[in-house]
């Protein structure tokens, strides 16, 4: 008995294994999430530079 090597489309395209439902991001909101993360990173870099100047 071998495995089925079919390469068809999966039924679980929107599921992430072992990820809580409240942490999942819908595919159309991924770019928005990245933009928020980059904004937060930029703010942290600015604060770190100000801290170094003191």
C-alpha cells in the first residue's frame, strides 16, 4: 500500500495547521499586516536612534 501521489488542489487552502483562529489573517489582509509591522519597526528604529544620541 503506497501513498496517493496526486498533485490536485487541496481542500485545506485556507487553513493553517495548529494556528488558533484568532491569529489567522485572511489572504487579502496580508499586505495591510505587513505595512503595520513595517511602521512599528520604523518607529522602534527612530526611538533607538534618539536613545543613542542621549
